[in-house]
């Protein structure tokens, strides 16, 4: 195993500079001196790592290396729990740090993937991080045993203390860590049986809370470097449009302005001493755009494209059983409905940003990213340098939700700007308006649903035609198979992490791909946001058409899906489905499998005479297989509901003149505390698999609420967001 | 040039008077605990106190402020992170990404200045900060817990 010492100190140095930053005479240009550069490169500690995952200081402080990004979802703490479970160290002395993507590259990706999306943080790395902890533990015990000259088998370990059982002698991890680093790592280690877990499964506190309460936590937007300048950017508001011209002379003499630069072929940026100076200068900079062919694109035009797909001959098949079309022809009762889901913006609270320092032989970037390796790739490409001459330092994210994983447009821009001012670090920060207009949006789709019932109200056949945008066709065509984007069928697939929850005898689920010129992206939950609405609301429609209780109707289709059924039963029982709801309150159900977890929800709502909706309570159940930190799972479930329900209630990005019309939170609102329902979370891990946490439950919030609205009003809402519809007169 | 009273200290800042307080805090004084998010006084990430009341610093030009007005930022809420809200927030692990939390805590602290034991309805009416991670239920719980912590502290 490679035991090269990793220098993580640079990030720490930078974090510490932000405190120093208060003393900087900002606005004063301070070129990075060689002494600063040296200080930046210095190691923080002389202690060698035990292995890639574990560093132990002489005072028994344990530093766990975390490759995935923390953006609020709790992965940092959960991954540390996994390592510590096997390491057997004292949890109260655990700290974490991020290795850099450059170090990963130099060490042949020893930390595995840095990608933090698809609810993969824990389920995608649980095995190798636990092994990392186990290997380090064995090396530490080896070192102690060798030091004592006793057989290793006579030693035991608990909470960082190693004991030689026959003599009672003890030592600590901190004392033997340096020697452990010289030990030969065991070729194989056995991981604990889950029944022996002590810290996995415990609701331990997050490791990253305190600095978030005092203002000390440094987010990307907060970064300050010596001599740093600030940039504000404006890209062509029309997708695919180009920068025409700009009149730099008009702003060049404004206070603090250093330069006005073109960025790639579609944007212009002002560089100034402070960001506020850059932003206000950019506001008055005369700019012309070559808007290109997309200037005529509108929401109406996009709706036409999608409508065409609903009836088009050609479509990809995502799931098929029996003969749905024939079964529908023979059905006693037919139900048909068309649903639609609009574009959404990630709208992370911290707008996109990155800080870049470019020299002809080296480029460094500091940024909030969900995927450090992808950020490094983007930096290298924009810098025109090999990745080995670039480095990315991950700074804390003020939200990710998918925006900062597959896309590093903000890194590309920051480097393109910094390249025009070699040797000067430049922080690029987008305005909220830029962030709203240049997203990678939740894709737009519609779905035509056709269901057929027999004379006893059993579901004979189901035909779903989805029409709309593919994320992969735009973002990663390599992941497509024969032109099919299987991601568009999330929650409806025959098997796997996103399998359908029902056994329908005659089933056909298709996708007619229609790709409007609006860049799509992975948005928390991805395609389960709309697919679960389509499926779960329509199942509810079918149950009512059959004159059956929505719970009983579902149960009948779920005999072969015991885990899906278990979560559905759990919410029904907790919510008291079999008993009447309080007066004026109505209930709705939904169930889904997403990101390998089984989730269900029961919502309780009321709708007053004027159509005002109140969501009183949502009971949610999740079976993620193994539950690493139940209190963080609860936080994620509640949070996912805010994200999903904000979209349901308010979220839509509409297109006019090839641009997104919404500019800020006034036109792209989010739920507030007053609208937040009581949430009761049932965490019911059944063991044996590792499911995701951050995204799955987002699927069930919206359909449960919609089904409850139907129960309250008798109206089916099939177009969103709800703000556009009066729930009583709909 | 503006003279401001921030966290109990008088500071002189050499800046255009139209510059919002938020950017003076962040860029002139290096106090980055107060966050930029919407820039239109809507989301509350930039919330500070002016004479104990919540104010959205992204839309307050420094020229409109007097040295007699006491400005408190998240950095000055308590010397050591021990304000009852900060204790409650830690106890309940309220923050997720944490970006909106300084503003959320400052809004809650201003509410408690005004009303030492707010009902849920008062919280609903007073806290209009946006949190996209969705920490609202823990925020509410945290405000109630901070009230308990304050009461315990006094008894």
C-alpha cells in the first residue's frame, strides 16, 4: 500500500486566512508573494498517515479523510461513523478532512470516487471506507504488539486504547500511530457483522455543526485569499447565445474596476477590488448579445414539442409486461389522464462561485463542488494544462442538490477569467439572477396515462407514455444504451434501484424523447419527482374509478413487493388510515422505490372554501436497508419534503425569448416555515442492502399531498405548480 | 466614509455610501458570517440586528446608517457561540448545509428579543427566511428549546 504522506495543510491554511482576512486592507492589490506560496505549501503536521483514510495525532485526535462532499446531507458524519466503526477509535476525538482531487490523481484514485450525487455518498463507498478503518486498526494493533514484543492475538482494542490482555498493559492509538504507519497493511480484513455495530446506526451528532452557528464556517462565496480580486459575470441570457460586444470604457473608471473581460464566447465579466464594485459596474456595462436561433423558444413552443411526443409513433420502451394495448381495448372501464411537470431551478442558497489562480504552468481552484474530480477536470481543460499541474480545493457548499456535481460551468468561467490576469487569484460569484437564468434545470416532461379495469375493479393494463427531456442526452450520452435514457424511467423500471412498486399484468411504459434547447440537469431526486407523481396519482385515480380504497387497491398490486408494501403499511398504520381523519382533514398516500430505498408517505391536508391549502402532517417511512445515522435520516426526509413540496407549490421556470423568466426568489419562491407540515419519520431498516437517503423520500411528498387534495376537493390537479390553480375551482 | 457601530465597536469604512451593509461587512470588514443569497431583501440570509431588530443587510445602504445605531452580526451574537439559540441549534443539529443559518439564527434572536416565548403562530409570522435544505421543523423546535434554555439559565 502506498504510504506517501499527504499534505492536506493547504486547505487548512486557507480556512485560517479567512480569519486573518478581517485585517486585510481590501481593495489593495497584494500579489501572491513567494513566501505566501511557500507557507501555503507547508505541511500542517509531521504525523504520517496510518493509511489513506486515517491520520492519528499524538494526542489521539483521529482525522478521517472524506472524499465525498458534505453539502448538508450529513454524509461527512455518516462516512466517519463507517470508518470509526472498524477503526475502534474514540468518537469524541474524531475530526475530518477532505483529500484533494489532485492528491487523488497522484495516488491513482486511492479514495475512489469523489462524486456526491445520486444518493451515493454512503451506499457507494461503505465497503471500502469500512475496510480503510479496519486496515488502520490492524496496523495500529500490530505496532503496539511489536513494541511490546507480544503476539498480536493477545491484544485487544477499544476507544483508541490498545490493551495487552495477559499483562494489562495499555497504550493509545496516538502513541503508536507513527510506528503503525510503517507496518505492512493486512492483505485482507474481515468487516464486522452488522449486529456488532456500535456506532453505525446510532443517532450521533453531526461533526460539522458548531461553525455553522457562529458564522465561522467558510463557504465558497466567503473565501478570501491574499491579493484576491472579485469578478461578477453575465452570460447571454438566451441559451446557446453568444457575446456580441461590450463597451469597457464606460465602466473602466468606476471605483475599484480592474478589468472587463470576455469569458469564453458567451459571457462578460467585470473584475474589481470588491465584488460589489464588480457587480455594480457590470450592471451598467453596455453589452450586446448574438442571441442565436433559440431566441424564439418559449414555454408554449416547448409544450407543443412535448404534446407531439405524447402521441408520436416512435418511443423507447422502459418496461413491458404482457400486452397492455390489447388489455386496454378489452377493459370494462378505462381511465385516461395527462400530467405535466415543469422546469425547476436548484436555487442553492449559496449562488454558484469559484476562485481561481492561474499561472502558465499551474492552475488552482477553490470551490464548492459535489465532485472534486470533475471540478479538477473542468479546471484543467479551461486552464489549458494537464490535470497534474492543476489542483482543486473543496470549500464547503451552501447547498448542492445536483447543481454542483455534473456541471462545473462556474469553474470553467473562473479559470477563463483568472487566465486573463495571471498570478492573481480571482473569486467569481454569480448573482442570484445569474443563478436563476443559467441553471441546469430539472427536465420538463408530460405523461399520458391509460389504465383499464375489469368488472371487479382489478387493474388489467397500464400504458404510460412519457414525453420530454432526457438529462443524459444532454449531459452524458455515454451512459445511454442504444439511444435510450433509462433514467427517464426512474421509479417505473422492471428491476433495480428504481423498480416499479406494482405487478401489473399488462404494462407498457415508454418515453418519446423531446429535447428542448434548455439545459437539463440532475435535480435532487432527478426523475422520480415527476414519475412518482404520474404513477402514484394515477394509481389513486384508478382506485377511485374502481371504487376501491386507495390503500387496498395498492396492496393488491404489491404482493410481490413486500418491502414496498411494508413501508406503505407502516405509514398507513401510523397515520391511522383505517380511522377517519380529524374533521376537515383529508389523507393521501404514495409509495416508491428510489435510489435503492423503499419509501412511502401519508399526507394530511385541508383545503378551505377559498382554495387555500394547509398541509398539516406527513407521515413518512423509509427502509434504506442499513440506517447509518437515524437522526440525520429524519433531517433528510424533512428536508426532501421542503425541496419537493416547494416545487409542487411554487416551482416553475418558464421560457420566454429563449430565456428563463424567473430572476429571483420573488418569482421562484420556496416554502417558508409557516407552510411546513409536521413530519413524522419512520426509519425502518430491514438490513441486507444499502439504500440512499438524500433523495428517495422527495418522491412521495408531492403525490401524497396531491392525493390528499383530491380527497379534500374531488379535484385532480395534473399541472404544476399549484400556485397557478385555485384548488376549489380547478 | 461611513462610521458604523458593529458588535460594540466603532469602525470607519471608506466606501461608497450606496454600498449595502452586507457588502461592507463581508468585503470591507471581512465578516463573512452574514451571507449573500438573493440581494433583494427577501430570503433573509443576510439578516443582522439594528438596535436589536432584524434587518436585511443586503438592501440597506451604509449611508442610511448612523454611528448611534447598534449593528449586531452573527459574529457578535455571543462571544463564544453560547447564545441560547446557538446552544439549542447545536443540541438539535439544526443546520444542514448551514448557509442560511446565520440569518435564520439572527432572525430568531430578534424574535426572542421581542417576544421571549413565541407561539408557533408568532414564529410562522416572524420567520420568513428561506432554507432550501428544509430545516424548518428543527428551527421551530430550536426556538422553543432556546426559550427553555433561557428559562433554565434564569432560574
